[in-house]
C-alpha cells in the first residue's frame, strides 16, 4: 500500500459503500437483523486507523428479553479507509472486507474464524 490517499467526496464514498454491500455474500446480508450501516468521516476517538466499528448486541448475546432496542450500528469510517486505498476499486474492496468483518462481529464470529473463511 502507501501512495497518495484517494480523494473522494462523502457522497461518492457512500455510493461505493453501497457497491461494497453488493459484494457481501447474500446469505450474510439476509441474516442481518436490526442493523443499520452508517458512514462517518472519522471514529469518535479521532484516530485515523480504524476502518469500521460494530456497536450493538451480537446475535449470540441476545436473550429472551432482547426487544425494543435501537438497531445495531455498523459504521464505516471514510477518511481512514481512503488513507489506505489507491483507487476506487480499492475502496470498494476495503469497505466490503470491513463490512463483512463488522457483520461477523454481529454474528459473534471472531477475526480468527474470518481468516479461516478467507476474509482476512
């Protein structure tokens, strides 16, 4: 990697996030329950190396009393993602991987298992 970060408007980035979501295996997307995907420029702590964040209650942690709660959120961070990408294609790939990682956390799948599945 390296090189010059991709310059991209927030609107274009959101379009690419939509395209990246099309890359996510449909069986994963179908299983997502009560999840919204958001785009922010930077993580809340202002760091520039976090690409995505999952906030909520993993499916594996939801008990009988899980109801009436706000949707889980997967946030994709635009500036850190652009920083490590060299092209729009890179952005789509990187966002797809990030979304899959965060969906996996939603399902209670850890990073080790993701690597086994080829989403490293």
